[in-house]
């Protein structure tokens, strides 16, 4: 396929601005040679097509990513210098992906807006330590592990005094009593 | 949308979610998810930003929770960009502390119809126990120490309880194991598993038809979980509400009411253990929707008044008072001499109000 055809094909596949979650749709049709063609016509693509193309990399089977590592890295390298900020940002995030399967979390220095928002939110996050919106896995953790993960928990608000235990307490005692009787009977028989 | 505009909107949203806490998340999550999931690129960008923020030791766990909620809702929408987050080079224990993954293991071990290969079962138990009990210390990103002290007891307890649950015994046979279950329910991961098992067991259409005990044993297990684990209160309430709202059409009307009172007693237990505002809010909702037999709401009010004593917080009084002032609910339990718990609560509320007003005036006079 000539480079002009490749550009046309990409725009047909990814040109829609209504569906911005279409990254996965083209990855089954990517090949090594097609990636080389894409690299050649990359400058001619529209910004949102560039972004979607890069996001499709995340859906490529790991084995193929390893085989096409150099081609993928070439595209990301070109994209990193793009004048469109979404394009350069996504390229920056995906930079280590072909080689390691991980994302770049060291974006701070390279991007002004990102650095600014990150710094602002970091202050908010620090202030929020008393909010105690616990990560969902905390429900599973033993006490020691919980304290190690999220610190000591404040006592909950006491809305009233308890003058006696609810009915459930009697029920619990009865059940334990019955349980030990049954267990003893089983032992004796 | 320009990246600058998106970044600023994202900053405002995250700020208000963090400042509002759990309530704000519940209320604003759909809108937040919609914004972040606008496109695959906005989702990726937001998740990366939040992952960086989550590394902050102070308050970072709040952000981690936001990431998870976001991932969950995106997943429910059928959007899929998550595989790599589990590969994002995290430290070992965090790698398996992924709620969706732990949930899957619990499901395999505690769902009554689940048939797991015994060899796999042992591994599932080990991984779960490992995630629940191991702690690591890091210094400058380097792991310095792994503490496995609780791994063995957690594994053994999990094995034992899973064995009991998997036998599918009838309640009368199960009763001999109650002491063992109570003892091991102290492990959160086991309590979580038992709660799931109870959920499946009582959701079986024939469960309440066949169970003639006044309080089915499985419901008492919920009490024990509630007593031991504050973090499972919401899950327990969700389950109890679901049972409470079931129609039980096959049962006689009077038996239905008795059963619902029994479920309400569990909800009162949850209330007595500190899950106050969510419980009373739910009962208020029942009253507002007018779809609950008034005798049931009266039962709740009576049981609550039976166990509580002042001092009360203003927040609780405000929420509880409309239930007491409703004649249909309390008309039959109020005595003329005012020496009944309903009247006593109302007068306590009024006196507190007068004192507050006086203090307020005093302060203003002094000014």
C-alpha cells in the first residue's frame, strides 16, 4: 500500500470525532510494514487520528509489540514533537510502552500545563488526608496491613450513648450455647 | 477540547471530589466518569495524572480510591483500557491488591455453586491470604523488608472456613460450626467471603421457605461481621436492604412481616454498631416512598429507642425526629403523661434547642 493510501485508510478507520474510543478497532490490521508506511505519512494525519492510532498500541498483543518495537518507537518519537498538545502528551505517556509495557509517570518536567495542574492537585491531595476515602481493597486487609497501607483510622462519630445491647446480643449468646451443645453431642455419639 | 481546558476542568473536579469525600464521590461520580471517559486519550491522561498523585504518602490513598471508582465505571460502560494498569510496574503486594481480582478469588472460593479444582483452590487461598496479610517497608522506592508474620494464620483460617462453607450443610448441621466461624470472622478477608456466601445462600428462592428458625443462622453471621468490621458496614447494609425489600410472595403475609422484622433487627444491630446516618437515612426513605408497612417502621423506631440514650448529635436528632413526629408511626406508643421513650426523645430535642439558642444570644450580648 502506498503512503497516500495508508493515510486514507487511517482516516476512514479513525477519522470519526464521534467515537473517541476506537483505538482497539484497528490493531488487528496493523503489520510491521504498515507501521513503516504510517510513519512515512504521519505528518499528513489529523491530530485526533494521530492520537487514536497511538492509543491502539495499547491493545496490540504483547508479542507483536515486542516484534514491532522499533517501528512503534519511531512513531512515538515523531509524535512527541507534534505541535498539537494532545498528540505530544499521549506520545510522551506511551514512550516506554513498546520496550517495557509500562507508562511514563515522569511527565512533570516536560509539560507546562501538566506540571501546573499536578502541583496544584498535589497540595489538595495532601490536605485531603483526613477525608479517608479508602481504596476498595482495604476491605480485605488485616489490621496490621491496613494500618501500614493507609495509617491509623480515626474513631467514628458517636451519635448517641448505648444504654443496652440490642436484641442481637441475646440471639448471639443463645446460638453459641446451642452450638456448643450440638458439638458436644456429636463428640459423645 | 484543548488539553489546557481539559486539565483545568479535571483539576476542579478532582478538587471538589477530594474536598467532599465519600458523599461527593457517590453524587458526582457519574458526571466525573463521563467527562474523563469522553475519549480514550482523556481517560489515559487522567489516569496517569491520578497515578502520579496517588504516590503521595499523605492523602494519596484517596486518589487511589478515585482511580478505582473511575476504572470500575469505565469498565461497566464496556470501555476497556485497563490491562496495562495492572502491569504498571507496581510493587509486588500492590500488584495483587486489586479489588476486582480479589473479588474474583473470593467468588471462586465462596460461591456455593462454584467448583474449583482442589489444586487451584489452595493457590487461591494462598494469594488471598498473602494480599490480606503481608506488609512491606520501602525506603526511597527500594523494598527493605517483607513481613509475613500473619500469612500462616490467615491462610489456615481461610482454608478452614472455606471448607465449612463449601460443604453446603443445612442450618441444623451448620450450627456446630458456629463457634469456629465466629472465631475466624475476625479476619476481614474471611468476613468478606462469608458475607458473599451468605448473600448467595439467602438469595436462593427456597431459603426462607425452608428455614423455620426464628432467626436464620446466616443472618446472625451478618451481625458478627458487622460487629467486627466497620469497613464492611456498607456492604452489609446493601445486602440487608435487598433482603428486606424482597417480596417473599410464597410466604404467608404474617410470616412475611415477622421475617422483615427479623431483618430490621439486623439493621438495628448495624445501627447500634455505629452505622447510624446511612441506616436512618434508609428508613426515612422507606417512609417517604410509602411502600413499607408502617408497623415495620414502628418496629425499627421502638427497637432503636430501646437501646439509645443521650447525648445525641444534632445530625442524628434532625434525621430521626421526623420518624417520631409521624402520628401513623408513633401515635399508638405515645403515652399521655409523656413518660414514654418517644416523648422523652422529643423533649430532649426541644430542650437542646432552647439551650443552644440561649447560648447563642448570650454570645451575641457579650459581643
